[in-house]
């Protein structure tokens, strides 16, 4: 006799798989940002104006990864105990997105000013 799966059990399994897929997406994003930072750092000139942006993107990638792992753990705990409140990740997403947009804006301004000064 096999284990009978209820619709509630299957819903929890789907939610867990969705949580795992979200973690994988955030991991992919963090890896991309980290590789971008390493590329900028490798290509840029020592003491050049772009190096601080590489450091910032490196920290941003690590921060995104840390937020993703923390959110994943909260979701898994919530799935084990459904009475726990749901924690949205929109604050972390908004902060990371705003920092990335601000950094990209400053980088574009810096590149434009370097090009016009030549």
C-alpha cells in the first residue's frame, strides 16, 4: 500500500518547489552580479574611477545572495509550521534594485564625463 497524498500535501510540495526555484533565480542573479564585478575589477586600471563600482557590485551580489538564503530559510520554516506569518521579500528586492539602478546611473555619468573630457 502506497502513501496516499492529499491535495494539501501536494500544495505544500508545489510551494516548496516554487521556493526552491526562487532561490535558484536569486542565486543566478547574484552569480551574474559577482562575475560582472570581477570582470570590471580585472579590466579596470589600478586606481581608476571604475574600481569602486566593481567593489560595490561585489558587495551587492553578496547582499542579494544573503537575502535570498535568509528568505528561503524563512519560507521553509513557514511551510513546516503554517501558523507562522508570511514574510514578503519586496523590501530586499526594492533596496537591491534601487542600489543597482543608482550605481548604474553614477557609472553612466562617470563614463559620459570621461568621454567628454577627452
